[in-house]
């Protein structure tokens, strides 16, 4: 699977860039309280972030990407949010879920810290392929930072843990 990452990565980057562009064009800027949250989690350019509510989070249609994301358990089966650098998809029924938005903003901060879409995805895909989505350190960080801000354990942790088990044999 690790060997296949080099094949998958350029396709994933292309898809992520396209989706980010779409969100930046069609999405809405952060509200005042969301800008404050973005600052707290360390986003350097909160003013660049756009959120696009959608009925269902898009997933790649390219056959190789599709196969890879199924194999390495890249996303939970019905994700409520997905962050592509400054573009954040949220499911429409979760738009007011502050916990979810904070979680996704942590991912935006990670894209900034790691230096863009290619570098983020290289790390994220590698982590998901070797450890599983739920145990990936980049995912753990988002769960932990959101939990710290809200002072509670994340409701998403159990589902993420199940994802990690499902992909545990693929590394
Ligand atoms: Zn996440």
C-alpha cells in the first residue's frame, strides 16, 4: 500500500485542489465567532477560509483514488466534514455544529504548518495507510484540540477508532 501512495498522491492532490477552488468560489467566509475559533486553534490566515455546506461530502470519482480511499479507509463512510486547505465542506445539517467546524479548522492549521496540500496529503495519506484514519496523528490532533476547547471528550472518537481497526491490516 505504501508503494501505491506515490501513485495515488498526485491524483489526490489534483482532486483536493479542484475541490478547494470550488469551495473558495462558492463558500461563505467564517462568522465572527468562527474567526475567533480559527485564531485559537492557530490558523494563520482565517480570512482565507471558506465553508461550503453540501448535502453530502464529495468523494473522488477517479477509479484509482476511489479504490485507494476504500482500501486505506481515508474517510469515515459518511463524513460530516472535509477540509481541503482553506476550503471546508460541511454537511448542511451540521453547519451550526461548532465542534465540527473547530475540528476542521485544526486541519486548516495543519495544512498551513506542513506547507500546503501536497505536503499535508503526503503525511495524512501515509498515516491513514499505516495506522488507519482514527489513529492518524493528524486526525488525533484535530480531535484533541476540539475536545480541549469544548472541555469534553469527542463524540467522534469511537467511530474513528472503529475506522482504525477496519484498516489495521493494510499497512
Ligand atoms: Zn479530521
